[in-house]
């Protein structure tokens, strides 16, 4: 069995509320309080649904309603509460004096979502759209780029040094070198080989003389 309807909808008014209906509702609540919304319409002499009376009172007629645009402080409070409570608009409205849950929900969908997106924040998760993983990836890319730059510099330095060496080596054959000449002239004594050859000749001559009996001893 489902829940019974709050009133006979066949005999209730629908559409916009009139000024007279608003006055009756306000006058009754001032005297009797809010009470039971199911029995309030009949007691106040209104041909309205109990739910319609409750929404009309909460959203438009209660005296503590705050009119006008939302302030910057209210925006930041709504953002903070939404990050904690999510889409529980009634709980959020309970912490903003004079604001209704329906009003806050509409304001969230029309203004605050755009504000968060312009800040680069996801309205659902309240986190940056480029998560921390993307940030670390960018940092890794920066480190990789710096390493690549260092490697390129080392390669360029090595290539420049090799080019300079190749230039120096290629320039060497083109240079004219003066041969090392010893221009000092002098008379050097005969070498040991020449002395040995002279002694051998003298020995041979002496040997011939002995053989021929030409050598005389004095």
C-alpha cells in the first residue's frame, strides 16, 4: 500500500498563488504555527494541496527569507558545504540563513558551476581538472627535456672538439716543415772499425815479411 495523498487534488487550485491566498496562509501560520501541512489547507480555508502550502511558505512567504543576490561570502560557503555534503540542498540551506534549498540548487546550477569551471575546478569532485597525475607528468616532461638539452649540449661540445681536432690534423700535412739539418762541420777521429782494419793490414804485411825473410831484427 502506497502513501495516501495529502489532499483531494480534484478539488484544489493549481497554478500561481493569488495575493488573497498568500494573506490567508500567512495569517493562519502567524496564529497557529506551521503545524501539520496535511490538515493546514482545510483549516486555513485554502483550496490548495498541503505540499503546495508548505513550498509556498518556505520559498516565498516566511519572514526570515533573504532577498536579493547572493554575496561572495555565501558563494564560498555554498562551495565549501557542497564539497562536504554533495547535492543535499536542504542541509546546505539549513546553514545559510534566509536561503531556501530550491533557491540554492538553482543558483548552483546557473552560476556556481560556471564559476568553478572558470577556476579549473571540477564542480562534482571539487578537484583540479588536470589532476595531480598530470602535474607529475608535466614535471617528468620538464626533467626529461632538461636531460635531453644536457645531452644535446654534450654532443655539440664533443662534435665541436672533434671538429677542431680534425681541422688541426688536416692542417698538419699542409704545413711545411724544415728538416733538421746539422750544419756543424768538423773532423772527427777515425772510428774503431778503421783502426782495426789498419792493424789487420800491418799484421798481413809483417807476416809476408817473415815468410820472405825480408824482416831484419836489430
